[in-house]
């Protein structure tokens, strides 16, 4: 277990996790604004007689469903990056435990 390699791996997986989370948050935070814009567009284009109907039209648009698909994809990327980071941590902890056990066994053997 080389400390520089461990540090580098944690930095890489941590940065990937942070970047994926940022991308997800950026998309997710735009959802209400996009829905509002599409709702107002539907209302002003005389497609809808009420705001409730305009909202339903907005929810059914390709633009909104594509946005939701993008949000879901970004969330998946974040979740996968999180799994990789946690797996890196688990591997490090397991290696550390193994080395500590080996040191203890070597002390007992002498």
C-alpha cells in the first residue's frame, strides 16, 4: 500500500464524485424554472384555458421530458461516482486492516 497511490486514487475518485454531483445539482435546480417557462408558454399560446391545463401541457412536452431524462442521467453518473469513491475507501480500509493483522501476527510469532 503506497501512500501516494492511495492519495491519488482518493483525489481522482473524490473529484469525479464532486463533479458529477455538481452537474446533477445544476440540472436538478433548473427543473422548476423550465416547467414554469413551458407552462407560461402553453398558457400564452392559447393551448390551455387554465394554469392547471397549461402545467399538464408543459409536463408533456418533449423539452421537459428530455430535461427529466438528463437529470436522471446526471443522478446516475453521480451515484456511480459515489459507489466508486466508497469502494475505494472500503478497499483502503480492508488493506489497512490486513496490514495491521499481519503486523500483529508477526509480533506474536517472535
